[in-house]
């Protein structure tokens, strides 16, 4: 077996920014019969043979509070351009139709990787530009920066309609907003959610409204490796197995999944400390929760929002109490882990390729000097890959799961009475 996965770099030169409506027989969601129109055989042009390097990132790069705002995913692809095929000024190249170049911004791009017979989605989005570089008469390279579907949603503007959707679940609201932005059903993974919301006029920037819904729910909104806009309710961390049960144990001894040397970042700062919480829903009364003991020891640190879409002040008060519970003291936490899967390919590549935002892992570090090891459960909140011709490095941004141990019925650990706080 090759020591590196087979990396597939593909571009939809012939279709432009067409999303979700074409049937792809090798795609887990877009390959469903009766759900799309059969795409032409040339929809995806495989340019892997010209690849010189790929970097991707998705999710959040730094966690500074209990409510996480996920960023637009990015990718950068470096391509050998010795024959000018990726040069938009070359009208004799292979990607020209009806006298127009197809090497343009907003061509759909996807990156996948095959390991041990399994093909994993890594990243999907749209080309931002095709940047040309030359060095002497024989060397040419094209760099393709890309951005995921958040770019499309953030660039649209909608006219206001009469208020609609009062009392609907947050997941229904996410679907309503995506519908208003003409985002395809095949390109979304939307859960029901756990809160109901006030009415909306569906105006302005769809991405900003989607993010406000996720913030009001205390849920997750991101684009996954297949390009789906993904929404999870706040209780997914407690109810979904991938989030309530560690999907791998990473450590520094035999029998554990090994991280890179100097591959752990540990923080002891106050970035996640809040001991006064002030929350207000639109049209509501401010709800305040505070921990006086914490304030006396650490001074007052305030978390405040005044734009929540929740329907009742009572739920806003529960939200404020939850934030205070998870944030009232500083914590020692791992905030990133770096993995070099070539260290143990058979064990590590299935991990770095399969893990998704929201997955739970366990990390163990045994510092020099003896004593108890540092062991923490963490949620993956960001995923970045650096892929070269002969190397691969993955970094996950992390959020501590230590204070997310709320009571979860039928779970062997989280379901123990008097051991876990009650979730809202």
C-alpha cells in the first residue's frame, strides 16, 4: 500500500458554479436516484496529475467562547502549468468552449482522498482565481485559492418579505433561509434543532441570518467536506454518538494514536472565561446570570448578546445559565492538535480523513517530570490539511468537552444521576 492516500483534485470546468442539481454516481448524497439530473461524463475534470500541493481549512481556527462562529472554508491548490492548460489567456488550451476560457472564478472544485479502498471527501467549494507564476522559460505554476459555499451565501442580498415562520424550529428556519437563497436541497444537511424562533422577513445577507439562527440555538453551522451546509442543534453534542463518545484516543505512548512531536497546543489563558452573562432576545427583557465568587477572584468578564431570535425570556434565561455554567472559571485546555499520519499510516489516515467538525476525541499528554497525565476530551472545531507530493499534516482546532458533560439519558457516562448538570 502507498504510504500516502491517492488525492483527487477535480474541477467542474464545463458547468461553472452549478450546485446540487446534477446526479453524481460516486457521491453519497448527490448519487441518489430520482434526486437529480444525470450529469455529463465530463462534469468533473480530474487534474490530480498536475497537482503540486494542496492546503485546506474548514471550521473555526480559534475558540474564544461557548458560542462558536464557523468561518468560510478555504483551500489553495498548486498546479503544474508548464503546458499553459491552467492559463485563462490561452485560447488553445483544453478548457476552452465556444471561444471562451473555462479557467474562470467560481468553477466548482472538490478534493477527495482514497485510502485502503475508501474515498473520503476532504473539501468542496469554488475557485476564487487562477493566479499565474513563471520562473524562467520552463517553470510555470498556477495557484488556485478557493472558498466554500459560505462565499455564495454571503454574497447574496434578499429583499424583505412579510414576516413568516413564527414559532418554527431552528432547523426549519435554516431550510427557509437556504430556500430563499436558492441553495440546493442536495447541498445541505439540516437537523431539526432544539429551539423555536421569532418570525423573519428574510432580508439581507443569507449567511448572516443563518449564523444568527445558529447563535440563537447555540448550535453548529458549517460546510462539511462534501460541500453540504450543515446545521446541528445544541443537543447534538449530547445525543449524537460521534460527539458524546470519543472517536479516538490520542496520546504519547504505544497503543494510543500518536500526535506529532510538539504537536499539542495547551492554553491556560482567560479566553473562555465569562462570569457575567447578559442576553436579550429581540423585543425581550435582558436576562442576567452571574457568579459572584468567580468575579471576586478573576474580576468581571461579561458575555453579552442582544439580538437573539428566541421566543421567550425564560429560554433566554436558560441560555444565559448554560453559558455561565460552562464559562465561569478559567480552564486548562488543549486548543489544537497536529498529526503527521505518515508516522503510522494505517492507524492515522482513517482518523484524519474521517473526522468531522463536532467529533469528540480524547487526548492524553504525559509531561516530563512525572505525576498525573493531562487527559482531556475535546470537540474538533476546525480541520486543516497540508498535503504535499510526499508529506501530509493535519491540524485540528479544539474545544474542551470537559464542561459539556450534561445529563444524557441511556449514556453510560453522561447518564449518571448527580454526576452531570441538566442540559437545556
